[in-house]
């Protein structure tokens, strides 16, 4: 009886081991035998005429700086990319229900997505892994600090609003090879953005996402454009700058009530003039030197 039980246990164990590829290592060996890691520079399509659809979602986690003087917009962005590798697939039932695996980012082809307005190389490390599911869908999230150019319009400073764009496109591939599409998630992104802007100098007015028509673009590349509209919190400038200037203006008008006898009127005028000069120096440090149009507050200051 003991011998029969031992043989039955051995048969059951052998049956489980022969049918059970339950480790990620077994799945990786299968993918490696099918060519994963060998053709990382070639677009993973079985027919070269079929494009690779890349879905993109850029969540602007926070705005770090809006530099009017240098015309720069600095933001921290979470970029989600998803595409399909037609050479990757497996049956989850053959691997104990494993539906996804993490692979190193140097073992698969990845789309060459860039930000057109970016002016400085990102110094944050990219994600070292890709997530791959059993249908060949590859996804990755990268966190990057984006330093981009943005044309500032400061005529209404400090009651101005600015619009900055982040344009995502392929560096080399035309629309026939890579089609860039925007993922869902607009509502969640707007809610998160409004929460992050509460303690910033700027408030989020609106966010528009568009896919320009390829026929209207000279490069014939599909793009996703994020238009970020910001409004300046003007209370700080009103209290620290505009109210003192108005106060000095009132003193200047009050000087006409001072008698012309003696030197009191002249010394008072000189004091007011020096105070206004200091305020002009402060304003000169605030206003950008590269503005195409002189701000209204600077013009008013000149004629005063």
C-alpha cells in the first residue's frame, strides 16, 4: 500500500510539472525564443504598410515655474505611452494565468516621441521597464521635467493670462508609420491639475487637447497638442506694487497744497521722486526684457 501511494504521488507530481509553466522565467524564455530582444530598432509590425498606433496621455502633475523674462514654461509631466507589438502573444492558460510581464526597455522597440517646444534635455531617469500583456500591448510611464519655450503676452500684466503648448510627435516617423492618438482621462487630469495649482502663483483656466489634421502639417507627422491656459494671481502685485504707487501718486498731488515759501515743497517732491524711482527699478526686474509688446503698466509708469 505504501508503495502504491508513493507511485500515485509521483505520477501526480510529474503531471503538474509537465503542465505547469507557472514562472515568469518560463514565459520569458518563450518570448526570447520568439525573437524578443533581437530586433529592437525595427517597428514591430508584420506588414510594413500598417501603422503603429501609439496612444498618449500626458498628465501635467505640476507647473514648477513660468519664467516671463526667459519666455520659459517649466512643468513636471507624467507621460503614458501604449502601443502593440505584433510579434508578442501567449496563452495565459499555458502559464498558470500570467497575463502580463515586465521587460527591460532595451529589449523592445519604442516610439521616438519628442516634445517640440522642449529646449533643455531632461535630467530625470526614464522608466527601466515596459509592461507587456498577453495580446502584445506594451505600455510605459515616464516622469519628466519639461523645460519648454512659451511666448508670453504681458501687455495686461499683472492681470494677464498665458497660453503654453506642449506638442508631442514622432522625431522621424511620418503618419503612415506612427499614428499618435490621445488616450482617455481628460476629466481626471483636469481635477488633479486644479488641486496642484492651489498654492502656485498661477491658476489653471483651461486645458485643450487636439489632434491636428496631418494634411495641414508640413512634416506629415501625427501630433497631439496640449494647450495649457494659465491666469496670474494678481493680488500679490496689487498689494506690493500698485497700491504703493497709487499712494505715491496721491502724495504727489497733495504736494500742490504745500506753500511755495521755504524749501518744504521741493524736499517733499524729491522724496516722492526717489520713492517712485525705486518702484520703477523693482518693476524693471519683474518685467521680461524679451517682450514683443511693452506692458501697459510700464507705459503708464513712463508717462507718469
